[in-house]
């Protein structure tokens, strides 16, 4: 029997499902017993290690390099999953955001190892090192907890501040203007900056504005983007604000 098939069978049983049909196995409480679950997990891990060693040469990746890379992802507020790390070490330009590509280890395992080879190695490593995996885990959508824009709408910007803000936004060039889809062209008739990458200057202006207003309609008009785009960017700015800053107050 191929080891991958055995792994699939054990994973299905561990989840309380039939490995043949995927149906939930009702009335089989023994499958959920702690000892049985432990046997399942240890067997799955052992088979994955054997499968990994059988299919590929061992991936030569020093653990301190791996942990440094995971810490780098963590600082960029991105969860270092085996998939993303495999992309990173292979030097894949599909890895987003592009800020994750700006590191000395990016592409360090290319062309010596395939993506699947690295990913499989990392999956096994993660199972062997759950504490480190948890240490650098990032809940990438924690910023959604920010309810600032759901509170009662207010706008404490003066008329002069509003005019200055609008002029500052208009002065920022729109970069993405070619090869736009008909749908995006239609959207940009209402929101000229829709799907335009946020510049540091725009983020700075938004951060300043939302210390005095949470009026999404006003901000949408100023920044020439949809209300949803404004709210998401604002939530992230507030969530990741440095302690002691006006946004974190």
C-alpha cells in the first residue's frame, strides 16, 4: 500500500469519517478516545516522515534559518504556513505581499529543491515543532475586531482641513491605468482610485484623518475609493498602530 493512501485512511478515521465514502461514522465513540487519537496522530506523522524520506532527498534547511524566516513573516503580520514558506524559499514571485520577498533567504533553496519537496518537508517539521508553529502564528484577520467605523458617525475636521486633505489626495498620481477590465473602468467612474495600490502617503493621510472622523462617506469621497476599501484600510491602521499613538488612543 502506498504510504499516502495509508495517511489518507488514518486522517479520515481520526476525523470520524469513513475513508471510503467520507460519511461521518456515527456510534463509533472509540475513535474519539484520547489514546486512539494519539495513536492516529503519531502514526500519521511517522508515515509522513517515511513518505518524505522515500520521495525526496532530505531538504537541507538549518532550523535557525527557518525560525528567522518565520519571525520575519510574523513581523510582516503574515502567518508562516508551509505553503507560503515553500514559495518563499523557492523564490516564487507569486508570494504576496511583495514585502515578503525582501529578505536574504528569499529563493535560497532554488533551484536545488522543488516546491512540493520543500512544502512536504515543512509540513512534517511543523508537526514535530507545534510550539514554534504556534509562537509565530498570525491571526491575519484580527483587525476585523475594530468597530471604530460602526460607531456613531462624526467628523471633527475643519473646512480648511477637509480641503487640504482632498487636495493632497488629488496630488497623488494614479499608477494603474493600463489593461483595465471593462468592469474596473466602470467602477472607476465612481471611485477613480479603486483597486489602486495604497501608497505610504495615502496611508499617512488616512491615519491622520481618522483621528478626527469615522465618516466613511466623507472619507470615500476624499480618497476616491469605495467605503469598504476605506474601512478595511482604516481598521488595519488602527489595529496595528504603535502604542501611544493617536490611532491607538
